[in-house]
C-alpha cells in the first residue's frame, strides 16, 4: 500500500509543478492594478529563469508563449506606460527560448507573427521617443526579436498569419522606420530566405526585391549586410537564377554597391561575391555580368582580387574564380580585351598562393576560347609566357594545359611559333621536375616543332635538337624570373643552329 502511494506521488507532483509555472502567467491577467501586475510578472520571470530544457519544452508546449503573446498584445495601446511590464515579458520569452530547437521553431510558427510585429512596434516607439523612451525596454525587445529570428528558418506556409508578417516586414523597410526596426526586419527576411521552400516564394512576393534594393543603399552597414545575405540566399535557388534579372533592373547595381561602397564591410563583399558565383551558372547571366556598364563588374572583381588589404583572403580568391566562371565562348573575346585583365592574371599567377592557382585556371579557360583571330590573342600568349616562369607547380600545370588548348588549332600554332619568348618558355617546362608539367610541355613542343619542320622543310627531330641546344645554354642559375630581353634573340639563335 505504501509502495503504491510512492509510485503515484511522483507524476502527480510533476503535474502540479508544471501547472504552477503556467499559472504564474495566468495570474498576471487577474491583477487588480499596475503594481500588482508588475509584481506577478516579476514572480513569473523568476519561475521561468532556469536551464532545464525539458521543463521549458513542457511549458512551451502547454502554451506559455501564447499566454505571453496575449499579455503583450493587451499592452499595444500603452507600450510606453507599460515599459517595465514589457521588459519582464521579454525576459520571460528569452527564458522560454532555452527550450529545444524543434520546440522553438514550432512555437515560432504559431506565435512568431504576433510577437515579431508587437516587439517591432515596441522598438520603434522607444526609438522615436529618444530620451523620453525606455532604453532598457528597447534593448530587451531587440534582444528578444534577435532570439526569435534565430528560429525563423521555417517554411512560410507553416507560419500562422504569414501574410501579415511579410507585409509588416516589407512595410517597415519601405516606410520611414528607424534603423533598428529596419535592421531587424531585414534580418528576419534573411533568416526566412535560408529555408529552401521559401526561396521561390520570396522572389515572387510583391515589393520584396524593391525592399532589398532599398536596404542595399541604406546608410548603416548592418542593414546593407542583410540585403546581400537575402540576395545570396535567393540566388542559391536554381529556378531563381534566370528570373532575378527579369524581376528587377537593379539586381546588378545591388552587387556593385555592396562591393564599392567606401564603408562596405567584408561581410557584404563576401555575400555579394557568393551571390554572383551562384548566378554565373546561368549562361545568360554570364553575358549580363561581363557587359554590365562596359565591364564595371569585371573591374570590381579584378580590384578585389588584387586587394591585399582584405583580411578575408577568400574574397579575392572567389572574385578570381568568378572571372573564370563567367568565361565562356560568348564572353571570352570581350574579357580578353578588357584593359589590364590578362596582365593582372599573369602577375597574380606568379605568386605562390591559392589566388595564383585561381588566376592560372582563369587564364587556362580564356585560352580555351580565345583564338588567333581575336585581337587579344597576342596578349594571352604573352601572359602564358610570363606564367611559365612562375614558382608554383600548380600554376605551371594550368599554364601547360593552356598551351595545349592553343596548340590544338593550326592557326593558333602559327601565332605561338612567331610569338617572342614562347618556344624557350615551353622548352624550359619540358625539363620541369613535375611529370604532368613536363609531359604536357613536351606534347605542345612536339606539335609546334612539326609545324616548324614543315615550314622550314626539315625533320621534326632536327628542330627539337635545335630547340634543346638553345635551351641547354640558358640553364637557370636563379629562381624563375621572366625578362623579355632574355628571349629576344631566340629566332636568331634558332636559325643559327639550324
């Protein structure tokens, strides 16, 4: 009989404690005056201030967040007068957010709209009042919003009254709200845009892209950062890539502003670069990016690639990778003719880092499409000659592959043979320590030697012996260093040995 009482006592006690925690919130609605209400709210805040995730899950499931939401909404007409009560409610919400991630997201779907809209109103009112408002209440509301937004990565169709939430966020951005409300609204949209199911829905939502464009021009960098995050998240979706240019004419200007603003943070630049990288997988977008304002985007990408002041070196590397990504048959000729691009590629490829490899890869891709009839062909060959004297083995691999692309065409081989310094550079690579570099260089040299033999009515082996003889007299005693004067007399030496 005693054992039966012990077994039945434990769950009964737990039920009473759980009910008591919720009852503290319900008691707030029975307060007789403001002092009594504040006293009851402080008592409830103390009850929920613990780190037992299981208890928080139980309370959230029992409707604690909904009770707090209803109390908060009852203060909507007197937020300023009830600043202490609002602050207590924010503290209770922050305590309840210590529940599990799944429970918090489920709660956001039910009560997120009401809470976000009400708390944004609290922030805006106190922000507008300045010294007359409550700074503590503003900070508490902002911290609560940030915490709630962290659980907002859920499908829009699962959020109760999602249209009201979206309308409020977009209106806040387009309206005359303060910077804090605008930042929070942009941040909430950015979090929503992370969910895969929301990316297409958000792109078609009325005025959303216009709102993002407004945010991209905002005076505060934190707002601009969120706008680039939203664009990056939307650009990730494959079905959005071809529509972004159609939906708004300013999508490219947003990326440009994110990368050129004097006070633009590296976070904004990183997300803008990432978004561009997503968009370059669409063929039509490659042409748009290259042709935008006579190569303005190409200039920016080159500037970022050459900017050694960036603490995040991946920005420059990714900028160079985008230059390679936009390179295709339709854009190669224009890219090759872009002022300073090939010179920059050759210069950056002579470094010994990841940026050098990315530059060499871009040069190789240009070599795939640029042909002898293009006006930039000689500049491309000169860039490859300079890259041949680099110190990175990975760079040399891409360089000899670029030579191989050029040597595949008979017309290009004629230009290669005639180009000053190219044959000695390739000959030097035929004795490189790396097998891949050496093998490709030998194949290219044999292809070129065959054309020279036909032109001079000689045997191929004789041509190769002549080239080898010249190269043997120019063995390097110092690290690779390109000098145009060192190869000016190659034709004269070649004829003399033949």
